[in-house]
């Protein structure tokens, strides 16, 4: 297997899909969770990387043209996004378009999921365009818990990592504020407009002061957003059935790909809580912790003390990281919940206890299925009135999750809906959604008689 210039294809992939210092480059980021990706782009900008969130879902046909149909939907969407952006950029700049200025950012995951191969596949597609061949792909990987050491100068990486984690949490909280307030707002559209303003204020604060890792200004803005948003709730509107979303992270977070499922549910009378982005980041750190602990035990038994020291150091690092994550996440949620009763995030420990208690699945099997099954059980035990599993058509972990959740939640008499997406419009989706919401309302009525009086505790 060789490229046209004679170099082995695998070497080319290794050299052009890698982790390297992206300072001074234009970093092209695919859109996903709208608040999250924009705050992350601002984190990069605070550290001298000109990060751009690409326009999304404008060229799905391009993504489809260059894939075989065996890939998952997120691969087609993100491929369409990068090709659309680059083709337009080339048209805009003409002869001054220079590929060396750009880096395409496409994280990857290890394990059984195909996602780990998408950046390689997308590089092969970019190589088919002469003018895009020299654009490298930079990734963060679950393999080392999204270590940022090699994509930033070493002295800046720890600060970037802290800032980006804080921004993930703040973005999650902004989402939760929107989901809690929007269904009950006094005037349609006021919550969205206000949150967009808040996002702008947060982005400017991150870009101007974020690198100093003094987060007090970010916290102050976030708290003010929560306090003001709480006043948008009309207390005369009765509390709606609460619907918990689980599923594949890209599909459940990317509104265009999931045909705006959150808005759909709100339209048909529900209040939504989607699984957070931090849940996935925390899971990756947790998973690494478990793997390192296993390695340490192994080397201890073997008496390989030199190797044990190396693994032990890594294990203590991940312990500190997990401690930092839990502390920061708790800090931001507590601050917001002083003003508004958003849904707290569930921790890895409680999800694992649910899974182990019911003996349904195990974190040891890995993949997002563990999180989705555990997350759905958490919703069930926290007075939710329905669960929706959102995933790309043919997604392997989500299909496993559906197989476990459907009979289980049926037994618990909690309404459940599978929502697979591949870009096609399913004519029966609306009927399924409306029926599901009707069941959720009945579930709510059976559970309580719903006065919405907890917005300002
Ligand atoms: S998680 Fe699902 S959608 Fe994502 S790559 Fe794996 S199988 Fe595909």
C-alpha cells in the first residue's frame, strides 16, 4: 500500500495525523455542542491559537460523496463540514490560500468504536484534493485522557487544560440553564437571546483573561447569567414532564444532526436534560484511573518495582486530575444552583453503583453504553418522566444500550424512546415523539401534581 509519491501510506498517516504544537495556526474545529465548542475555541484563542468553529451541516452531501456508507453519521457530517469550509476558503482567498496555515482538529477515541479511525479516513479524503494535502490533522485522544501536553508549549499546557475543563463545565451549565428556563419563559425567545449574550461575554472574558487562570470573572459572569435567567420563569406555568437524554455524544449534542430533538421535545410539552459533555471527560479520566490501577497491581505482583514506579506516578497524576475535576464541577454547579434548580450532573461513582447494583452492564466493558445505561438509571431514580436514547443509525454502543434499556425501563414503567439518526427525515418520528410525550405526561401526573415552584429556592 503506497501513496503516489512512493511513501508508504501508513507513514503518511502517522506524519499528518498526529499531536503537535498548534500555536500560531488556524485551528479548524467541527461544531458539536454549540456552547461547548465555542468556549473551547475561545480557550485556544486565549493561548495564541486562532481557533475557528466551522459552519456546520451545510454540505452533508459532500460528506456522503466521499464516504462509503459504512461509516457512522458523525463522520459524514464532520467530513462535509471540513470540505465545505476549505472549498469556500479557497474560493475566498484565491491564490493566497495557503494550506500550511491550517490545522484540522479531530479528536479520537480508542477501544472498539470506529471513531478512532475517522481522522485517518478524513485525512485520506483531504489527500484527494491537491490543494488540501498539506493540511495536517491534530487530535486529542482518550488513550491518554485527552492530554494536551503535545498540542501546546509545555509551559502553557497545564493552564490551557485547567481553563478548557472549566469552560466545559460552564458550557454544560449554560445548556442546563436554557433547558430549565426556556419551557417556562415569559416571552418566547427571551432565554435564547439572553444566553447568546452571556456566551459572548464569557468568550471575551476567556480570550482576554483566560490564560491567567484566574477564573473569578468567568464565575461571576456565569452566576449573573443564572440569577437573571431564573427571573425569566413564569411560575404560573406548571412543571412539565422531565425527559432525560442519553446516547452517543456527537449526535445528542449536535442539534443539526439530531434534527433539534431538544426543541422538538420542548415543542411537544417536555422539559429536557441532556447528558453533559463533562460526563464523558470525567468518564475518560475515570477509565484511565481504573486501567492504571490495574497495571500497578500487576507490576506489584510481578515485583517489577522500576516499572511500578513509572505507572504509580501516572496513577497519582490522574488521581489529582480527577480530584480537580470533581472540585471544579461541584464549585460551578453549587454557584448556579444558589439561583436556579438546574439538574446536577451525576458522578462516575453513582453511575457505576447503579450498574453494579442492577448487574446490567459494567464499566469494564467500556464504550458510551456504560454511561448511557447508567445515566438512564440515574434519571429513573431522580424523578424523570421519560428517557430518550439519541444515536447515529448503526452505532454499536448505542444499539447495545437500547437492547438493555428498552426492557428494563418498560419493567420500571418509565417511557422510553430510541431516536436513531442518519440525516433522513423519518415520517413517523413526529408521531412517535408525540406519543412518547403523552406517556411522559401521564407518568408525571401519576407521580405528582406539578406546581412549578422550585425555580428560586
Ligand atoms: S460511538 Fe457509535 S457513532 Fe460513534 S463511531 Fe462508534 S459506532 Fe460510530
